[in-house]
């Protein structure tokens, strides 16, 4: 299997004093040399400082270069451009693990330069759907609201939809730590962390947590910090995913990619698009944002004949907690479900504050049930969902007519709902799936058996023992 | 005129300009650059042409060649399509061993098919008529047809045997001496509808196996339907369910700008799925077209046309074809992106002004037709729509709604409660329903129209009653209204809910749909009489039998429809108090129900 090999030699061509105009990140150069669309370019200013960009358009007499680093503080005279003669490449190799790099793959940990085994285009290439293997291996995250109700499987892309001030980082760390521990072959695990426009504090938080769990030597971190160029934000996840693809599909590791914060990524995309003078679609975001995000998220998966897998856990903060905002909306249309954090639950002190109704894992049906987890796992999950959805209606009714105005049957749902949130969703230590299942059956006991129509008589008989009334069994 | 050449002068994204002194035509297919990427001429502008490229354009340079093919963007239609998976331009994805798709990949050699002639030298053939057949064990018999616009006398015809799809097997000579060499396959421009002799009125439903569709909002064979819904509301699962279980002869499944894993799923499942009618794998009568969200945008736009062209090709052989397109919004977005690159003035939400007419043209290609050969076939189009923010008032949903006859919107609240299919029964409609009652009558179900209407009324009433209950409390509603609420909840749970993941209920035969509807209606009728007869709503709601009615879809399979009669009898017995005018029957009916269910 050959992957993405870019064999075009790196032709470095200098173009001095050829700049025609500079408008934001867009540099227009005289077309004095031959270069290809999307070729990488290094722009060197009069101090010899270099900035990365790529060719975005070729006109009869001009080359348009989009400078990924900031276009600020650049003179127009005395500029030099170095053309790579190939799209932006990243030199990958097994030495990636244990390193901390910036958003364009340059070491920032004081260590030696990376040992390059292979140069790959950072944009990757689409995986042939025929070559894909279905993600089916259940990952125990230790989080009940995920394992029991929205299971994660290897090769899935499952984002966390969060909001400012909510504990999404902690949840992501928890998942990353636990998912690692469960792997039967611990050494086959790797974590790739892409910090996109993150603060120094967040970067440190992740770094410390990873260090504490002893996984640093199995981790690569790509950090684009909040005070770095926004255009470089577009590159950080691409470098990270190129590394992840190499580790997963060449080295055969089970790679978990945590990318945060995708909202910063999308905002950078908007900024760059506006700089290009493009007609926006919704809320100023470019019409191609769906395709652009897909070009990142679709890099998750499994490939036939490869033992590794690439699982993505992107994190995004929903602007204004609005799930219909273009960022979560387009993400949801691409990813295989979403885990939504809820401010109301957070305020109630329920940790992790996962809102299960809007959360979804689309690969759940492939990764749970007989032969994967527990025979009755899917039915239990369906029943919990049905009951919790009814709880919501009952709460609504109760808020109008008062609890006294409810029928006895309805009141049971209030009790169930509280147990569900406080005992099932809330947790302070990781739980095994068996423990999660047990809690699931247990909270259902607040409801009469006759109501549990998602469960078969046999399932009721097996698990709903405490209740005397077993419908018609 | 083939082979006009041009040189790129300007390129950016999927659109380029090239200079030529040759003759190109609008919509001509072209080959671009040294990798011979596929493109299409969008505009002619003096000595320049504007081309959209269906593949990744990275690396293209000014000066690179653009070569005309002399014909519009076309695909080769042949018997070998069945069972295959293709990209948006109908190039097989199975041909290469590469795990990743690189631009300009080569087309796999045409497959060999077993050919049987059905004409003899000297026979007169007109357009659309068959000169041969491809018969393969268990697969639909396919026709090798004279392409539209061609006719003549058979000069030679190959004898039976394996042939290449592109090899000449039949020669026709026209009166004036022009001769035509025909193979088992033919090339057709994707943007042109294939001609038919005439359009025919609908004759029956496409049975999807989904109760809410077939019973409440049916689609006719040759109909068009839209399935709009926000992310995660169940569009793909429903499309896949329809593909798996519907009673069309041929299935065309187009994944347009969606997930790679979903295509992998379809690829894995279709060969394993048996056609409930023939017992053969579904993959033998399906064609999968995959242009996932990370594949080039322009090809996404073409994939929809490619799909419907393939559908028409099988229709012309006399098949009923169902094409599922997931999602047509990605096609519209591709149009928007290309339009933006061309600098066209946008209309609503950045979409080009011609979005509406493109949608209309596309859906017009659905229909039941008499082919040029006289064979009767149909193309049913079912398209998913992915509205931004789940808002159905956006342009793509609105234009789609205008062009379809069945509208199956998915409701976020239902989906969140994991109530599937999440089709909103009050927002959905079917304009085909009136014509389809006859079919159900022929199945021995004359009550179909009436039952359907009653169920819809009940669901409408539910909304009003729930609103009232929220103000005054459920218990203060008059008893008949409380009962209506109970029955409406039952209709949802027992009849409309149908899990695609269920072994028993993923698919529902028409016989079983009839039996389930009759069971539900029996309960509703008997419960009202029981109420009049003195039973209380609480008494009815407390019947253990209700659990069996609610779970009937899960418990009683397609091959045990007779068990519904027992359930109906049990309903009669449990609510028998209706006949007894005296009071005090409540406890009796309870014990009765208990006894029955114990058996
Ligand atoms: N009919 C159904 N039966 C059972 N489960 C369903 C059904 N429909 C949807 N689901 C569940 O909902 C999930 C999401 O459905 P689906 O992938 O079809 O959504 P979608 O509308 O296609 O979303 P998107 O627009 O993001 O592609 C599925 O993975 C499945 O778990
Ligand atoms: Mg979908």
C-alpha cells in the first residue's frame, strides 16, 4: 500500500522584488516562474524571517499566495519567495511520539529536529470508501453517558459540543486517559493532540494531564497558541492529522486525535475567506466550510489490512450555546454523532454535564450488543432514552400545573429523571461498562414494568427484578 | 471535432480558464493537465473557455493542456454496473488497490458479460429495442438496447458467449448505408434525460416497508419524495432502509457529499442482505455511487446526474428503479461553490439564481414511462435534504418541496427521544395518496383511506389536547379526550414507531401493515365503546394488554401475521364491557385481560 507519497523534488526558486501587492494575507507576485496550484511557498522578508503560504490562484501574469502566517509587518519591496514545487508537506516518522511541535510541525520542546522517514502532503487524500473497514471496536471511556448511551468505537469521529466555561477539557482528558488504559495492547496506542488557538493555560493543562498519566512518550502535541497567527490555525489540525495517519496506517497504532478548539479553527477560516473577498454563506462563514471541515473529519477511520485506527475527538464551543450555529451544525452533519454538554446540568453540579437527548453516537449500533458488549445493552439504552424523553415532558407539565397536578404514573418519571441525572450521568470516578449497565437497570426500577415497552418480557424478567409488577410476563 | 486543445491561463480552486484557437462547445467534457483530470466546459468567452474540474486541481499550472473530448459529460451505461460501486463520474472505485484516492486515477478495464442475441441478421430494429440479453444466475435479466436516435437492419450479430462490454456485438445498417456498431453498453450524456415514448400515470405505490411512509404518506412508483431533516435525525438510516427493503427491481444509491463510513456500511451490508422476494443478495440488483464529503466538490454536483442517468437506463429495460440520493443539499452547495468561483451574482443564501430550475429539472426525471421499446418502467426519486440549522424555510428545502409530491420532514424532538422514524406526521404529506387507495383495496384492504384519515385526525387532535392539558391539567379533560390522548400515544408507539435496527420490525410487509393498522383501529373503536359502557380511562390505560399492543411491531413478525387476529380477539375481550351496559365490568375486563395474557 502506498500512501500519499509526494515524490516531487523540492525545487526552491527565489523570486526577488516581484511582489505586486499585499492585501491582508494575500500576496500577489509577478508570474516570473512556473509553479503549480496549491504549491507551498516560503515568503522571506527583508530580515530573512520566513513565513509559510501556498499558491491559491494562478493568473496569466500573477501568482496569488495566501500567507498562512500573518501578513502583518511585511514590506512589499525586498521580499523573496521560495517555491517548494509541491504542496505543503510534513516529514513524518516514528520519532514523532513524545514530541511537542508548533502548528506547522516545528519542534518547540527544545529537542532535536524530527527524523523524517516520509514526506506527506498535509492535506492528505480521501480514503477510498471501498478500502474502509467499518469501525466496530467498542472503546470503554469510563463515562457512563458515553459508554452506556452513546458508545464510542475505534475509527469514529465524535465531537464534544460544549460552551465557554464548561468542563470539556477535563472530559476529553478523562476519555483519553481511560481509552488508553483499556487497550489490550497498550503499546499500540498513541495520542495526538492538536491545540488550535488554545490559551497557554489550556495547553499546559493538557500537557500536565498527559504527563501525569505517563502517556507523554506516546503522545504528539501540535500547539497553535491563541497569540499565534490565525491563518496558521488552519494548518495545525492538518499537520496533526498527517502525523496521526502515519501513526495509524503505517505504524499500525490505535490513534486518538483530540482537536481543540474547532471553533477557533472555523473563525480563522472565516477570517481568511473574508480576506479573499469571498461571498459568505451563513453568519459570514464561507460556503465551503462543510467541505473544509469534512476534509479534516473524514480522515478518521479504519482501513482494510491495517491494524491501526484513527479516532477523532474534536472539541468545539458553541457560540452562544446555540447548536444551530453554523459551526456545530456543519460539524454535526459530518461527524458520526456528538456529545453535547449542557450548562443547565453543569449549574446543577452534574459532572460531566452531558445532555443525553441531543447527544448521539451513530456507530453505536455497530459497536454494542451481542458479541460486542452485552446482549441487552441496546434495549436498555433505548429504554433509558424513551423514559428520559418522557421525563422532559413531565417536567414541562409539572412546571405549569405543579407536581401535585401530576398523575401518579407521571410522578414516577420525576423520580426517575433525578436518579438518571444524579446517579447515572453524574460520576466522579471512571466506571466499567458492567458498572454502567448495572446503574442503568437500577435507575429504571423507579418506573413500573408496564411502562418499559422498549424491553422484552425476557429482558424485564432478567433485569427488572426488584419490581413486583412485571406486566404480562 | 474531437480533440480541440487549449492551454490553461488561470487556475484557482476547481475552476480554470484556458485559451484556445480550437472549437469547444458548452458543456463539453474535457481532459485537463498531464494527469488528464476530467472537466466540463461551463462558459465560452471569446478565445477562452471556463472549465470546472471534477478532481483535485493541486499542481495544475498555466500552460498545462486542456483537451476536448467532442461530447458532453457522459457515462458508459452497461450491464456491468449492477453490483458495483462508482465515483461521481461512474468510474469504478473497486478497480485499484490503493487505499487513498489520487486524482486522475485510471478507469478499470470493462468487465466481461455473458451475451445472448435476441435478433437475427436481417431483422429491423428501431431505437431502444433490444438486440441481446445478459442473463446471469439470480440477477435481473438485462437488455442490450439500440441507443436512442439509431435504427436500422441487423447486418451482423454476435453469437452467444462472453463479451467485453465495449466490444461490438451488433452492426446495424440504415437505409442510406450508414452503419452503426453497437456493444452491450452505450454512452449517454448525464445532463440529458433519456428519451421515452410517453409518460404514464402512477399505477401503484413503491412499497418501502416503512409503515409511516406506506400507510400514511405513500409514494407512487415513479414518484418523487424528499426527506429533509437536521443532522442526526435519521435521513441516512431511512434511505438505507428503503434501499434495503423497498419493492423496486433496481436500487441506485447515491452518497453525495456524505460520510465514507456510511458508504463502507452500504458496501458491507448490501451483499449480505437478501431480497425478501427472491432471496438473492441486494448487491446483485443495486448500483452504488459514492462521492464522499472529502472527495472533490464538482464531482458531487455531477454524481446526482450520473445516478439518475443510470436509473433511467434500467428504467428503459422495463424495470422499476428507486434512486436514493443522500444528500441533495450537498449537490446544491457544490453548485453554490462553483457559482461563487465564477463570480455569479448570488440569489438567496449565496445560492445561484438557477438553483430552483436545476432542482425542477432533476426531479422531472422521475416518472413512470413507456420506453422507446415499449417496455414500461419507472424511476422513483427519493432525496434527502440537510437544511442548515434544521430550518425548513431555507432555499434548498423550499425548492425541493416545490418539486416533490411526498414530503417526509424529520422532527428533531422525535429523533432526540429516539423515536424512529422521526418523520413528523403532521408536517408530512403525500400528494400521491389519493391515487393509491385503489392498490390497497386490491390487497383486500378497503378501509385504507378511512383508517389513514382517522389516524391523521387523531394525531392532529393529540397536539391540541396536549396543549389544553398543559393549561388545565390532564385529569380535568373530559374522559373521551383523555382517551383520545391515550389512543394517540398508542398510535405512535404501536404503529408509527419502527426501528431500523430491529430484527423483526426493520421492514414491514403490506399484509402486516394492514394487520397492525386493523389491530390499532380495533383498540381505538373498542376503547371508546368501553368508555361509553362505563369503563374509566384509567382502567383502560391500566390494561396489561396495552403493553402487548405497544410492542406488537417487535413481537409479531412478518411471517406470523395471523397472530394479530388473536391480539384483536384479546382486545375485544379485554374491552368487552362495551357490550355490557351495566357498570362494574371494569374489574372483570381486567381479570380477563390478565388471563389472556397469561396464555
Ligand atoms: N429508523 C431508525 N431506526 C433506528 N435508529 C435510527 C433510525 N433512524 C435514525 N436512527 C439513529 O439515529 C442515528 C442518526 O441517523 P442518520 O445517520 O440516518 O441521520 P442523518 O439524518 O442522516 O444525519 P446527517 O444529516 O448528519 O447525515 C443513527 O445512527 C441511528 O442510531
Ligand atoms: Mg446522513
